[in-house]
C-alpha cells in the first residue's frame, strides 16, 4: 500500500465531509447521504485489490 493511496483516501474524506455539511445545511439531506455513499464506494473500489492481495498472501502462507 502506497502513501499516495492514503492521501487520496484522506482527500476524498475531506471533500465528502465538506460537501455533506453544505448539503445538509441547505436542506438537501438525501443528496448529502448519496454523496457520502458515493465517497464510500469510491474508497472501497480503491481498497478491494489490496484486500484481495492480503487474502491471497494469507492463503499462500498457510498452504505450506
């Protein structure tokens, strides 16, 4: 896992939180929820390959 990925996740978190707060204060709670959901899905798509590699390495480790 690179440091670049951690910075991208942090940037998405900051952006989503700011957008969510702006949308909530303007009375658009549904759009705020969808923005948070989109940010979560984006980060999950970035993280899933690393989780897959983790499980593959664990499988190789215990198949000795």
